[in-house]
């Protein structure tokens, strides 16, 4: 069973990206979207150089697969990824939300280029909960739990950096980050109950 899931996982990630783009386009056509911004969000500065940790989420978010794909518990670990995927997409469809981000970036740096390319593909919708935060936190927690090595704790710091980067690049609001952290932690707790 684990060998099949190891082969299946990259396909799952591809389907995840396609689904997000499709759901993003569906919610973009909705006449009303919930704005999850809080007054504190306006005090958070826009720091383009945080694009690098923001995009590093695509590595860390798959951390449980990268480090634990041959572990006997990988089928249960895969369940956590699936829970995050299903809950996030259900939220995006049932509670369409949007984020106010920096769309027209005058400054031309590598970071602003990365952000502008990303924004050209992904519209400012489907931000609640933050999948960047939920997948990264879930992956970090599972690797720390199943490997119990000191270096794995660095993954938790990395997950925290990704969470900060979602705010500092104006891709998410505080409420989105909190909901993403709650979802990632809940998925981890469910996996622990299953194992």
C-alpha cells in the first residue's frame, strides 16, 4: 500500500494545483467575496524579499512526503494531506474569500518578479484558510513526530517563516494564517488518532 501511495503522491500534488486554479477561477466570478482583512493587517509592511520563503512553502509543504514516504505510517500521513486539501477547497467554494494584495509592483527585483508572476496565474481569492501555512505546519509536525531528530525542529521554524512570509508578501491576512495553522494542527491530530 505504501509503495502505491509513494507513486500516487506526485499525481495528487498535480491534481491539487489544478484544482486550486479551477476553484480560484470559479470563486473569482462570484459577485461577493468575504474580505478576511483585520485592522492589524494594515500595520504589516509589504516586504518583497519574503517571496523566497513564501515560495519555499512548495518544498516544505511536501516535507512529510520527502522525508517519510517510505515510512510504514505514510498511508496515515497521506490522510492528513487529503484532509487539508478537502477542507480548504470546501471552504473556498462555500466561503469565497479574497485578499487585498500588492498587484502593481513598481520596484523590479527578483522577489517582485516572482510575486508578480505568481499573481498573474493566481487571482487574489481562496485565501481562507492559508494552504501554505496548513501544509507547511502539517509537514513539519509530522516529520518532527516521526523522526524525532533535533534538526527536524528547524522545519517548525521554517513553517513559522513561511507563515510570516504569507503576511509580508500580502498574499494572506492574519485570519487566513490562523485558520491555516488550525487546519494543519487538526490534520496532524487526526493522523495521530488513526495511527
